[in-house]
C-alpha cells in the first residue's frame, strides 16, 4: 500500500465531515435586553382522569368497583362461577348486589350466599389486571356482615389468569354488624395481570362492601395512597402548578354528570361515584368500565400540589356541560349554586377551622391552608353563553376574594371565530389569565413558534393550558409520542419562553395514559400496571421546567428572533439565583450545526454543560422495553468569556448552561 493513501483517505473523511457541519450561524445574546420576569408557574402539569389516569393509574387502588357502585352494571369487574355463559352455578353459591343506603355515596353492597364453599369463588379482575411485584406487600381491606349461617373465614388470594396462587391471606369473620377488616398479602412472583380471588369457609349468607387492595409502598408511604412511580415522574418535572381535575371531566356530558368537588371530599367510602365521561366518548376506544371513584378528590389534589411544590389550579364547571356533547346550560338566574361551589372551594382550601369548609379540610388532616391563589372558571367553553357566565363568576368571586386570580378560557381551538370572540370579550372584561388549547400537527408548532411575539402586552396573560403535537390520531397509542412531535414542541416552547412576560402558565396535555386502557394519545407519561416511563415529550418538558430560569434575555440572529431560519429555534434565560445563563436550541433541520453565540451583559465562566436529546429517526419513541431511547445526554464544554461555540446535532434539542 502506498503511504499517500491513508492521508488521502483522512483528507476525504475530514472534507466529508466538514460538509456535514453546515455553515456557522452566529447568534447574539444580550443579558441587558428583553429582560422580563419568568413566573414560577411557567411550566406546570395538567391532570385529568382520562386514559385511566386516576382510577387504575395514579390512585393505587387495585380493585375495580370495590363497593359495587358502578351505576350501569353494579357487578362489573367481578366474576363468580357459571355453568355456562348465561347461567350462574347457584349450587355452589351466588352473589348479588343489594341497594341499602339511598342518598349516600356508598349505596350498594354485595350479598354472597354460600351453598357449597368448595365450589364458590368471587374474583375481581382489577383495572386490566392488577400489577403485583415479587416480595412486595399489599394491604387488603373489606367490610363484612355475617347475615346467617356459619361463614367463619374468607381467604383472599392473588392469582394469575391460570389460577396460580402468588400470595394469600385469611380474614376471620363473625360479626352480625358491619365490621371493617384488614390483612396483608406478600407476593411471591411479579405479575402484571393478577386477579384477587375470595373463597369462603362455611355456608350461609355474608354481606361484603369496600373490598379494596393497595400496595404498602405508596408515594410518601401514605396508606391507601398514590402510585409511587407515577408521582415520582411528576415530581421530577418540578412543576410550577397542578391543574385539576381536567379537562372535559370538569364539564360532564350533561350538567348532572359534571364534576362536583364537594362530592369528592370527606370519607373516601362515602364519595359518590360518577361514570367517567371518557368511558364511551370514543367508540374505537370504549371503556364501559371507566368510573370515577374519587379516591383522588379535591383534598388529594391539593395535597399532591403541596407534595410537588406546585400551585394548585382547580378548574370549576361554570354551569355549561361539554359543548361537544349536550352543551346543556344552567340558566343565568340559577347559577348561584355553581358560583357558591367556587366560593366554598376557596374556603375549603384557605379557610380556618372556624369555617364550615375549612373545618372539613382540618378534619381530613390538613389544618394548614393550602394557599389557593388561582381558580379556573370553565374548561374550554366558548361563545356568549360562556362570557355571560364567566362575568357572573368573576364579579362574585372577586367581591369576596379579590386576592384570587381567575383563569378564563378561549375555547378548544387556537384560532377561528370562537377563539377571536372569546379573547375580544375577555379583554373587555379585564380578564387576568386566558387559557388557550392547541392539539395540532407538529408542523403547526414549528410554524407558530412566533405566536406570542406580537401578543398585546397590556391585555390578559396567557395560560397555554392544553397543548400537544399530534402526528396522526389518538388510536396509535404511545407511538404518537414520537421525536417529531416532541422536537416540534421543543421548538415551539422557545417562543413560550421568549414571551414569558405574557405567557405565565403552560401545560402539556393529557398527562398520563394506561397502555391497555387509553382513550386519547399522545400523552406525556405511559404506564401499565407495573411500570411507567416518560415519553420524548416528557423529556422536553422536563428540560424546560428544570431549566426555567428567572428572567428572559434577548437572543437574536441579525436582530431577529430565531424562529425557524435554517431549521433553528432558540431562546435564552438567566437564573439570577444561581447566576446561570441558559440557552435552549432546537435544530429541526437534517444538518448538524456549528453555532457561535456572542454574549453581551455578562462575562462567562469557562466551564459549561450541554444537555441534548437527539435522534435522526423522527419516528423514534420511548416504550416499556426502551424507556430512554429518546432522552437527554449531558457533557461538559469550554466557553470563552464573551462567546460560546457549540456543535448542535441534526434533529436535536439542547440546553446549554453557563455560570455567569
Ligand atoms: O386533554 C384531553 C381533552 O382535550 C380535555 O379533556 C379537553 O379539555 C380537551 O378537549
């Protein structure tokens, strides 16, 4: 081989790699310009009980229909021996649902007649099964009343679909009055779709209610609490606020089926269950077994906000059922109870123990106020009917609580007649914060990264309350959370950040989805009965919220904001408490870029870090087998006192942090 050959090869490779690096872009950062405060609420989370996010998800209850209250089919989720598809095997025994307490949240119980204990079993299927882990301990609870006969013991077993027993416990029953029992099961083997089986000793009749099972290991170890892995994912986002309980569940398909916070507080077993409005909303994803037990009610939402260090942001119905369904209206002259609910909620959150609702909060275990500062009126209502109702709510709430900031809405779409009308009227009414929703294709997000640059600085502030890039449609599940969508959101969010003087709250939506029980996709977090992971979109949100900064600063290219020229989107903030300059760069192009930033207004320390999410495959997405396929990697870089040079890969999102 001639000695010149390797040299030629190296030269060619060098030339090729130079070609891959597109022409330098020179950008300018000025820490003395465009300096606006970024609200601590800038990046928050939107929680709605959609996709089994609460029951079957965050709420760690594993028994579905634990108190036999499912209104359409009170025995749903439970199984007992049958001789064929249509008839029960009554020779061994039979269970039936009995209505006992009208007017209470817990109306029904289950009456079990045992004729031959050896042939009878009562099985709960869980929420698409029950996820149980090897060596983990589970608390089981039930209420029982021995009505007649000699039933002396109930055996509770965790079984596989094939009937293999993975753990069991026994409860002795003898009381002729309702009595609560509790026991523990330790599990011998991990199983994603276990079931809970009850068998009986003796014959006779026994009444059962509130048959319930929770892992001992919940978030903060709270008994009957929340799923630890899911709350941890939320906690890691460091959210500035928690919006709850939705979403459309706020409104209900009819007014009767709206979310009423007063029915979600107090003793859990007395909370009146409601059919979840998402149960059959989408025929391709019907979930007739989807109910709201309100195990997570308003107390738990406030408590979760506190745990996360997030401002609570309850959204309340305004006397309008979902306009995509019935659009039923409470007449204006009958709006008082709805407004009163809002005023009472402020008392529940902030009042002391001498007030009615403050006392309830105290009795529930939280004497300190929850420091509620925001209330949202209506979810995504539109038109004059909304404005008429908003006006009444705003006047009455402000009259009693001028300190509360009211969030209003501009409808379900980011533009169009309804949106324009809503904004025009809300401006006239001096609304404080207006909620905007946009579920749009990734391209829309790229094209709208400058959306807020020209917003009126003297009008209401903006809450980007529900948004997500939708590559296709809801039925594709977790593949919808691909890198194309997440990168387009990252690019768009440079515009949210740059305009933090007018955009004061933002939240991706929806937050969570059960892989076997979802109605809507994409979603930020996916889970099954055992595991959970953050999507590419989650990783983008986390990079923003963990690097939010305290003030915007100017970042331009030739005097213009960086919005898509050559596929680049960028913004910068400083954090005055940590003395850090933070630059966000989305490169949506298919070429690597060598960028140089000149910095005015501060001198830079030598060492900096760059954290990058990249993937050349825009269809790439995280899943249970590869939960970190699209996730950030960090490295150190050196910078000059007044300049930063960084190599930005194609189709990537980066956060550069430098001490100043
Ligand atoms: O996030 C899913 C739904 O989208 C919300 O419930 C609703 O507000 C919006 O239409």
